[in-house]
C-alpha cells in the first residue's frame, strides 16, 4: 500500500468556548474512502472545512511525505489538491457549462485542453444536453451532479463530500455511489460524512465516529 | 397662473429645440457626477467587502460611522472641502477651489458612504457558500471577490445608482467649491438656484424637468433591480 497523501495531526477547533474538535488526527490515503459519522452538530462539517482550508483551526499540523508542517503554512499550497463539496451544492449564476468550467481557469491547462476536458466531463456525467441551461433552474439532484462534475474535472487528490446523498432518492443515490466508486478507483482519497452509514457499505474502507470532538473507529 | 404655464411652455421649448447652453449645463453635470461615482465605486465596494470579510474589532463602529454619514448635509461637506482648498487652507497650493475637480472630490466624499453602506448590505446578503465554493475550486482571492460581486451584482448596482442619484442632485458642494461659473462649473442644480434667484424660471424649470426625469428613471430602474434581486437570490 502506498503511503498517505496528507496526515492531519492534532486538529483543534473552538467556537465560542465550545470545543468542537479536540486533537483530531486523520490520514488521507490515495484510492481510499473514509466514512465519517456523528450526531448533528458534532463537528463533521467543521472538520471537512478545516481539511479543505476553508475554516481556520486553532491548531493543526499537516504531515506530507514524513515531514511536519503547520496548517497555516502549507494550506495555501495543498488547498488546490483538496476539494470540499457542500451538502447542498452552490451553483454560480450562469450556465451548467460555465459552472463545470469554473475551476479550470486556475489550472495550467491550455485553452484547447480546457475545452477538451470540459467536453469530456460533461459527457461523462450525462450533462451535455444541459450544458447551456441556466444552472439555478435545475432540480436539486441535477445541481448536485453539476457540482460533482465541477470538482471532478479538476482531478483533485482529495475529495471531501459533506452528506452527498442525503437529499437523493434511491436511484440517484445509487448513481452517486457508483460515481464516487469511480473517483476512488481513479486514485482519489475520499472522505464522506453521513447520518446513514449503510448507504456506503461497499464503498468505505474505514469508518470513524465523531464523538465529543474525538474520532472513534 | 398664466405666467407659470407660459414659462413651462418656454422650458419645454428650450429642452426640445436643443438649447445649447442648457444642454451644456446638463452635460457638465453628468460628466462631473459620473466621474465622481466611477472613481469612488471600486474603493467603496472593496471597503464594503473588507468590512464584511475582515475579522477585526471595531467593524461595527466603522459601519455605524458610514451609516451616519449617509445623511450628512451636502453643505457641510462643501464647507469642509472649502476650508481645505481655500488659498490659505492646507491644500490651497493645489489651486483646486472653484474647479470641476473640486466638485468631483466633494461628490466622491458624498457618495463614498452610500457605496460602503449599501455595498455592505448587498455583500452581506451573499450566500457564504459562494466564497467557500470559489476558494475550494482553486480561485485566488481576487477572483473570489469578483465572483461574489457578480453573484450580488443587482444589489451592488442598486448601491451605485443610489450613490449617483445622491451626487447628481446635490447642490451644496457644487455651489461652494464649484462656484457656479458659467461653462466651467455650472451644473444643473446650481444653475437652477441661480436662474430662480434672477427670476428667470424657464431655464430653471427645464433643468428641473431633466433632473426629475432622471430621478424617475433611477427609481424605476432601482425597483426593477429589487425585483430581480428577489428572483435570483
Ligand atoms: N461559524 C460558526 N460559528 C459558531 N458556531 C459554529 C459555526 N459553525 C459551526 N458551529 C457550531 O459548531 C458545531 C459543529 O457544527 P458542524 O456543522 O461542524 O456539525 P455537523 O457534524 O456537520 O452537523 P450536521 O450533522 O448537522 O451537519 C455546531 O454546534 C455548530 O453550531
Ligand atoms: Mg454538517
């Protein structure tokens, strides 16, 4: 087994005297899926946002290829490798196509490569026919699919999915799980939060329960 | 009563037959006020953004300060600027008093708080996920700011239009630091004040009609924007 991409050490987070995370450690391996469960308000979203660099921890260190760095120093460098997806996707005003292409302009791809990559991604997700549609006119399920595609197209090393299937019916849920399985097989490290762990039975390699600011296996 | 009808008729004639003097005054008004609003907008909106996303003590105080400046009397801004620009004043050497530049500066001071306060309100209405989504997709900070501005563009446009409405219709600053010099610093409002004091109502009414139509247009457009805002966000 190859070594971890990133190991987070001692993540601490407090909201108004309330210790949400107490020295949480988490290792992210390529092509592995972590399932994160926990009660409402236990801090799952907060943990994912800290890993994605969207929320500041009081304390945290990140280990990369055996070397320790402080969160603040390396986050600007590694944040491009880590994408967080909201429980309810936010789509920018504009077309489906412009949403999917949003992050491409910050990559080193040429214009031609970007166009090619966009075309492929839309096809892969079955969004080609909807490409010119205004994103905010679509149903919740399709919006979620657009958000998936928008992240996937950037080929991040780590994908953080916050309750990805909680608002879906069974059919879309199964489709989404298949999609996640494909991303995992492609080598991505995936973290999923959920209230219903059964949904991800075949998918998750480890399961952690977030209780009182600690991860329990 | 007859007199009023007659002058109104004269006013309409001035407007319709393209009276050169009248339209040059209108043009000057727009030129000065557009410069003021366009120069102020980037700074006002960036400060509004900083106040919303910044995380330092005293933000509430600064916001309250700008909110209280929303209704500052224009003559007070005029007086303040006059004292600074007068020949004996600290910036007297710049020789800006009674120039269009002085009017632009004064109007910039006037619309700055409008842009900050209303811009803040617009940005505050943006979904927190806009920032997070943009950042996590790899956008640099400046691009994220532009994305947020785009998402709340109707609110920001409303702020800009309100600021423009405030400066194009003000008279105190233009009178005090512009000096109402024909062909140079005379704008719509100072011309109305002067013509009226001379008893020449026709031109005053004509200019008043221009200002009124503009304000109707702005208001109509603003309420249109408000309805758009409701649909989009
Ligand atoms: N910006 C914030 N300011 C203050 N408190 C916050 C903030 N964000 C989250 N919290 C608090 O932190 C705690 C953890 O929230 P978080 O959203 O991480 O929980 P969660 O496990 O994702 O919950 P859920 O299962 O409902 O999604 C909650 O008690 C919440 O009220
Ligand atoms: Mg949550």
